[in-house]
């Protein structure tokens, strides 16, 4: 195994909590010379946070695959952060217009972190779960306008153009290698990981994926079970079994 891709929320965090197990995962992978690339539905700003504070990370895919943020280190050891859109800029512009129309038309607000988003926007799932008819109307509005959407653990994310975690992973591999998908692993736990579950031969669902197993269309190749394999402990246990 040459590289590990992983979702963030619920996969290498417990609910919203970043625990010591996240550091254990980084340490284990570093010890074996295996890079970790986080693939999250969170905003590009989160990618910047992760790359600025966890020096073992050099690339983060964010916004569900819409952006790739990278760090390069110069000769003086200074870290330089750069971003790349994985969707045409015109699609990001169309999204901005749709997002404005959405909040004018419906009694809802965008998630606070939509401010840091470039290629997608989000609505708090809790706002929609409390109001099923609003949820239905919002989804119908997005469909009418040919806007794609998906749910993560916390958000209804929506975007214009072709964006998925799997597409971003393929772009990443074609440029940064390893070339073979089979030489990598992917960990995930939710609906917004499905593009990878469908196309990655070595995808792993941590045990808490049980909550969505009856609603997901594409299941990961391996599904972990048991409380001891929920979230980051599941990732850690699985990696330990491979990296003996
Ligand atoms: Mg997740």
C-alpha cells in the first residue's frame, strides 16, 4: 500500500471530535512512509487548517472533490500553500448565483462555513431535518436548476459541474501518483463517500457506516463492524492489520 485516502468527519474523527487516534493514524502512516490524503466535504478553509497544523499532510481534497490544496516546502523549510479548482471557474460562478437565489426563495441560511467555500455550498442538515417539507422543496429547487447535491454527516452540500471525491482522487493520482488505484486505500463512513465506494476496489467503511447502510446505493468493498472499529479506531485497527 503506497497511499491512504480518507474522509474526515466520522471517519478519522469521532462525531465532531478530533481525538488522539487521529494523531496515532498520522504517526503509524509516517512510520511506514505512507502518505495520508484527507478527502473531505468540508470547505477549502478546512483544508488550509489541516495543512497548516499537521505537517505530515501535504495534500487535502476538500469540498467533496471540488478543490485540491497542497503544500510545498522550499529550500529554507518554509511551507507554501496553494489551491487548485477541480471544476471550471464558470461553474463556481453559477453556483454563487444559485446560492443567492436559494436563500432569497426559502426561509433558510447557508452553513456558516459556506463563507469559506468555493466550489460548493452547504445547508445545515439539522435545519432541514426539523422541516421535512422545506427539505423536499429545497431538493426539488436544486434538481430543477441542475445543481448536484449530496449529504455528509452534517450538511446538505450542493454544487455545479462534475465534482466527486472519486474524480478528485483520479486527478490526484494522475499527477502525484502512485498511478495505480489498487496501490491505495480509501476510508469513509457516509453518503458523500459513495463515488469512491463504487469505483475504488479497496474502499473500507468504518463500523459507524452501519447507520447509513440501508440508504446508500454503493457499499465499500470492506465493511468494519463492532464498537472498537468505529471512526478513527476502525481506521487505525485496519491499518495496523495491514502494516504489521
Ligand atoms: Mg464522513
